[in-house]
C-alpha cells in the first residue's frame, strides 16, 4: 500500500508538472500581438479620402464632418483654424454653397505610428467640370472609434494670391 501511495503521488506530481508546461506552451502559441502596419494604415487613409471625395460631391457636409475627430482642427488659407466637428460641418456647408462642387485628393506619402499618421498630398477643387484651384495639404490622422479620422487638416493653394 505504501508503494501504491508513493507511485500515485509521483504520477500525480508528474501529471501536474506536465499539464502546467502544456498550458504555458498553449498560451505562448495563442498569444498574438497585433503589430502596426503602415501600409495597411495607408490603404485605410486612402479609403477615407475616397469617402471624403464622395461625400463632398454629394454635398453632404454632415457626413464630411463625421470623418473628423471630435477635437479636430480645419486650417485653410485666409482664415483662422476652425475647431470641432460642428464648426467644420458649417464651414464645409459654406464652401459647397460658394459653388465648389468636388475635390480630388491624391496621397503622396504617409508616415507615422499606430497613434498618429501624417499624410502629404495634393488637391484640386472643382466648380462643375472646371478646375478652379490646385494645392497641397498635410493631414494628421488619429484613430477614433477604431477608424482613422482627420485630426489636423491644413491646406493651401498653389495659385498666387490675387
């Protein structure tokens, strides 16, 4: 009986040690860290710019303002910075009422981290089919609610002031 107890205790100890090692190995294999991928983020930003162009062409200033973070700033030539989505929505509404009917955004380069990305690009503004302005922009993107959104949007014209 004594040998039986000793053998049983040894098997129990061996089983416990083996199961602890097995659990540790399973944990190592199932733990996956999501790494930031700038190329994937760039594609998400290009998709957001496509949504911007579609919403602008549709005259949807509310939809446009929803592409911006709650604490966003919109900075254009000849005006102070416009803060907050409600003010940005009002500004887009005014721009559209002025006759600008569409915008074309072209991403040149993006760089950054999982927290903030900077995009450099070019833009064209249209009234109907006529291109009325060309310019360049820098946008600082920030994740909000799991999506990249405009955090700081600054642009200016390539045309000489009149």
